C-alpha cells in the first residue's frame, strides 16, 4: 500500500512542476436526515409534505473553483423553491455552506479557511484552520465520468446531536462517535482540493460519503481561457470558528424554546424531533 501511495505522490508532484492547474468542478450534495413527529397531532399528508421540504432543502448544487493551492466553494441558487411551511410547521436548517450568499475559501498551503455565511439573518465572517485528514489510501479504483478514481478512507471523532420537543419541553442529547469518510480522488487532476472542507489527497476529490452526507462531482472544466478568480471573503461580522459554533448553539436553543414553548388553548401537546450528524 505504501508503494502505491508513493507512486501517486510522485505522479502528483511531477505533474505540478511547470503547470498551474485551474478549474471549475460542479457537485451535487445531499444529506439524509431522520425526523419523527407525533402522528396523533399531524396528518400523514402533512408529515409527507415536511419530509419533501426537508429533502428539497438538503439537495443542493455547489461550484468548486480552484487553482494550485486555493479554492472557493459556493452554493448555486435554485430557481424553484418549496413553500415556506408545510402544514403550519416552519422548517429551518442551519449548517455548513452559508447558503446561496455564502462563500467558503480554503488555502491548502497556509492551512487556513475563511467563510462568509448568513445565519439567522446575520452575516458572519468565520476564520478557521484547515484540519488535516489521516487518509488511508487503497488500490481500489472506479470510474467517475472519464476519470479513474482511487478510494481513500479516513476516520474522525464527530459529535452527534439529537434534539426533541415533547409537550413544550426541549430535550437535547449529545454523543461522540467515530465517523468514517470515504473519498474517491483522481490523480489526473493534480490538486489537493475537494468539496466543502475535504482535502489532502494527491488529486481532486470527485466523490465523498461522510456520515449521512454524500457529494458527487457531475462536471469538471480545466484550464479555462479566462483565469479562474479565487476570492477571499471579507463581508460579515468577524468571528472564529469556535465563536461561531457557540453563537449558533445559543440561537438554536432560543428558537427551540420560542417555538417549542408556544401552545394553543384547547390543543393537545405535540412532539417533534430531528436527528442530525455533523
């Protein structure tokens, strides 16, 4: 296995000499979420509508713009949007990516990130460190489009949060567990980039499955006639990743108490829970 890794790294280094790889890669992403609702308080039709809305919100398209050491990750706007609520239940999902107005910048040379992201109606400018993955490279291959891709595996400890609202009371459980990430990369495109915060392999990552998320590259365009512009975001309230995570936790708790604590007279209490892995 070490021999394969060494050969790939040599191939990678050789191709970078004298070349400046630039390109655009389009990815389709999806997140599988589990949610449960009290069937005595909401009809099956409404539960189906909520499920459809959550599914729609999780299916997104992103554009990765890159050069040798820098990249931008930006969500592409959808032309059609679902109704804002289903059966009177408002759905809002807060997560990585910053939405259509967000922009994630990665620098694999300096190991730095900068993201402009809109959350709860406020724009934040989040600075962070680009954490390394301990990839285990294998000899297994598969074809993605015209590219031969190699399989790599990494394991990380992640936090699993389960929030539920029962009879107006919010309950939250948090546990840590090991999460396996499977990436498929191609040495034919010798850059260390990948979708979102994934990186560090000797070739562009074209597919990632990590926990309940999957990201698949659908198109790659290399070395365009016009230079690929990489932008470092500058707009928003400056915070560190740790500060941003704490702000999101506090805002989420406020929303849970606000909407979970409101009960109408003459109505029975309901229950609702969503399970998300990060």
